[in-house]
C-alpha cells in the first residue's frame, strides 16, 4: 500500500479491545496507524504486525496515560515516527481511547482509586490532547471515547461515569477553542461491550441481564465500536463537530 499522502491516526490504548479494533479497521481503510500500549508491549507489537502483514503501515509506541510528565517526550517521539515513517511533520486523527475501569461502590472508593481514575481517564486525555494538538493537521479530528455510563447509572462506577461525562464536556470546549484551525472534536460513547475491559466479561446471568436492557438484544462487540470510529476518520464526517454519539445498540431507552 502506498503511503504517499496517507492519512495518519494516533490511537491510544490500541493494543487490545476497542482500541485494537479501531486500529485494525482504520488500517483497512488505508489510514496509517500509530497505536499505543502501556504494560503489554507484545500486544501492541502484534497489532502493528497484523496491520503490516495486511499491507498497511503501523507503529506501536509505549505510552503511560497517567504519567503527564512524560507527554512532551512522547510528543517528540511521535514527531520522529511521523518523519521517519510517513515523511510528515503532522498527523490527522487523534483517538483518545485508553482508559481504566472502576469496580467499587462509592462507599469503598479510596482517594488512591479516585486519583488513579482521574489521572488516566480525564487528566491524561486533557494533557495528551493539549500536547499533541500542535501536531494535528488543520482540518483534522479528535475523537474521545466516552461511555454510556455518562448517561445512565449502575452501582460501582460512579467516578468512572462522572469522568466520562467530564470528557464529553471537554470535547465541546476543545471544539470551540480550536475551531479556527478547523479541527473537529467529537465523542463516541460505547454501551456495554463484551471485552476484557475492567478485568473480565462477567458471568452469563449478568451478561444476559445487560443484553435484555438493550434494544438490539445483545452486548456490543469491539468491532461494533471499531468499525464506527474508523468510519468517522475521513472527510465523510467533515461537518460533524462537538457531538456525542452513543453506539450502544439502544441500551436503557
């Protein structure tokens, strides 16, 4: 596949689950991929190798979403990869997908748990976007991955859901402040997705309960989100801006 004038997407948390699906489906549409991993380099390398085996171009980079002090060095690393692999000094799409889940009731949530959730799911999103937006081409796009839990509530995820609501508000502010560069910023909010996010898929009775709450009668799959997000990474979505799109099969309606 020729990489001349190829669009490039940076996808955080692209080594597994929804992020992996976004990376693979973006590559199938001819987009160059920079994906990040944190604790599992072999998983990040495997996704990059799968893309390359199918004729695409991909690079996997280590990035810790909670280590804001490292973001300037990470941005420099991205610049070098863009120059070496694509002969470019900018990229087109940032997908803020990396995150961690919560499984604690409000009464059991410690300050340590709270701070970790804030650092990864909100602070990291804010400061990575701030650091990388000078490298995003004018007319590019940021997509923030939120959650249906910003709209409806279940016990045990109060901080996570509140932070995803904050990310949705942040989306609108970024869209407003970078409108002069025609950079669009949107949110995609998955519903209940059948992945290992949060430490497991749950027992069958719980999964059936969630499926019964969903109009389409099933849990979502990673590709339900990955296919949709990848479809937004083009000029086909050129007039979509500052929006929240829930991709949930119609859960809790």
